[in-house]
C-alpha cells in the first residue's frame, strides 16, 4: 500500500524523537510513501529549527539531509 505521510512523521524517521520507534515500524509495513514539494520544504525547515535550538549541529543536519536525498534517489519516496 502506498501512503501519504505528515511531515512530522518524515522528521521522526530521520531524527530521533518520541515518535521515531512507531514511525520506523510503520514505514516497514508500506511499499512506498508519497513525497511532495511541501515535504521537502518542511524537511528543510525542521532541520533549521533543530540547528536553531542547538539539538543538532550543522554537520549533523547536513548528514541527515544527505541521507534523505540518498533515500529519495534510491526510490524509498515516491
């Protein structure tokens, strides 16, 4: 089944928070997830917010961004 996820779900997949275990578990049950331009914008904003709050360094954010781009290139996101 292909699903559309909320941007907060997307963030929980890459950045560890209280929702990460459930998000990661649910992603395994799907065959693909839709990704829209809004997800891309909100993803960038979320990384910026984590840097601003000092819960993520710029280098860590860059790694997360590269992983997200790698996953998109690999076809994880539709």
